C-alpha cells in the first residue's frame, strides 16, 4: 500500500517582504517549474514595506525568474500554521511559532555583502546567489524526502 504524497510548502519571511523573501519565493517557483516539481510557495514580511526592491527584481530576472508583479504582504497566520517550512531570511526578522504549527521554522543567515563594503547591483547579485544555492538545496530536500 502506498502513502499518498502531499505537495511540499514553504513560507519565506524577511522584514519588509520586498527583497530577500521575495527573491527566495521567485527562485523556488522558478526552479520547481524547471524541474517539474509542485511546491506551494509563499512570502511575507514581519513589517511589510511599500514596494518590491527594484535591484532584487532585476537580479532575479537575470536568472529567468520574476518577482516584478509581487507586492509586500504581512504574515498570514493560517499559512504559517500549515506550511512544511517557514524560512526566515537574514538576522533582522523574528518569527514566533503560531500554534498549532505543522512545519518547522528555520533561519538562513544570508550573506550581507554591504558589511564588506559591497553595494548596489554587485551586492544584490551576491545576495541572490547565496539565496539561490539555499533554495536549490531546499527544493532537493523537498523532492528527496518521502512525504
């Protein structure tokens, strides 16, 4: 007897939901589509800003992904309760578990090139590449974990 599989799900969170969490969500959707894998992807901010970071959208587009039509939004507690994974990007955002929670919360201490004096588009590409590697690893984990 086989066990039915469920679609893996992830909520990416940062403070403003205009950069890192939107980048992670766009990359996860892009790579899942490329590999013909179904993943429910959400993103949110602990203190949502007003708009998407234009440099973030630009460097994501360089990889063939798109986040340009997205808008920052707050965390939906219903989504947080039911996703397999809540991923907090960077060290500024804090997400407390909302009970009952199905999945786990983890923090990705993402690269911050500005601490090394790297800014602008070069900074954003380094941030993107760090997030991209982590997203690819998470997608692999989702597709190799028996559900």
